């Protein structure tokens, strides 16, 4: 039973050679890794920042996703104006699938509407592989161990990948919009097997609320994510799973919403809660000491996955160094700080 959730990917391949599936990972500390999904955030804080994030999803389920993300970003003075540059590394293992991606980012920045506006672009190189040597096919009359639709060896494919993003911030709030996998790349894992990556759309926003106690701040944040791909849904009348092929309806069904709120004490310690629609309740804790910041999130499942999993763990650590880029530069930009 525990392997069934990930053998579904194998079963889907039976009879077809083209697979389209969710590619981007799910994050609970999304506010700490905005540049991962929005290149316009690069250089936004005015600091040199390196963030390492690790996620272990669905404890108790064998071969569940394991994700590592590394992002580095910084501002840079170009022609008398501060622009943003960044790089990221992404690695994910889910069942027999393995994904790695390496990206570079550039963000053009401009003062407008009494705030700071950024347009970002990302160019990346990605690799997707599938280890067919570890496929386990049940021995019965229904399954065919010689089905050519199932890879029997290690297959892999590579492609260039692109993303675009917009980001706007003022003293107390920010908002961003981005599109990942802009050209919906297709990976040819071999002559027979194709993996299609759907476009992903992200909207994120946040606000800083100063409480009566000058040492306390409340920071609500929001992440909305969807993908251009068909989706399975449970028909309310027949209680049978069906495939939604209308793209707009499918994107609405695929939409993931995270609503979070953190309480920050003296810019040093914080705790918070998050709700992910139909999936999990999240507890968040963290703190900052000098140039080092670290955080932890625990996802308590509220979906049917709770029958198989006790939850998910996620940690991040970040190094931040002030580069004093604003001194003597007209195009000063002050970012909303999330801690």
C-alpha cells in the first residue's frame, strides 16, 4: 500500500509514452525562498544571501519526495543603478524519478509608485531521469511484465528552461507574480519515453503589521500556485475519479493556496501557522543570530494521505551579509523584510 502512491506513476505509463506531471516542489517556508519560484526577487533585500532548504515529505511512505534547494542572490550596481543577480540549484527525488536543475537569474529594478518594481528572468538547465531497473510489476494476469511502455533501464533527458517574474514592494507590503517553465519544455527520456513539464504560475504577497508592543510584528503571507495540466477529481454523484480536460477548470482544480501568519519578536525569533487548502496545517518556528537565520516547518496532513503518513518536515538555513549597496546610489530600494 505504501508503494502504491508512487507506483501510480508507473501505471500511468502503461499504454502511453508521454507523461505530464507536477514538476515544482511543494514548500511550507515558501516566503524564505521566493527567488526559487520568482526570479524578480533576486537582489530584493539589498544583501548577499545564500539559503539552503531541505524538505522530507510524507514520512511513513516509502520513496516519498525528498527535496533540496540552494539559492544565492545579491544586488549589484550597474550603470549607477542597483540590479539583482541570483543563482539556484534544485534537486528532487520522488519514487523512481530524479530531477536536478541549475539556474541563473537577473532582475531589473526601478523606483515607481513610491515603491520598488522588479522584472526578472531565469535561464536554467534541467535533467529528469527515471530508474526503470527498480520497477516492481505485480505477478498477476492484469499486469504485463514485458510491457514496452514501462522503461526497463535508467532513462534521462535534458532541456533548457525559462521563467519570468514581476515583483513590487513598498515599506509595509509586497506582491509578486511569476511563470515557471515558460516554454513548457518536453524531455525526451529516450526514443520511446517523453516527460512533459507544464507551465506553473505563482502569486505571492505579504504584509508587515506593527503591533502596539514595539517588539512584536505580525506578518501574514499568501502563496497561490497552479499549473497548466489536466487533473483527476472525484465525481460527487458517481464517486468515481474522472479526468478534467478543460484547461481552465483543470487549472482551478490544480490550484494550491497557502495562507500563513508569523509573529516576530524583536526581529530575532518567530513562530507561526500556515494552512494549505485541502492538504495540511503547518507549524513554523525559527530565529536569527547575527548573519545566520534558520527555520523549521512541520506539515500535519489533513487530506486522505493522513492514513499513510505522519506528516512532512522542512528546514532552512540562510546566511545574509549587508553589502551597503544603497550608499551614494540614486535608485535606492528598500525591501519589506520577512523577519
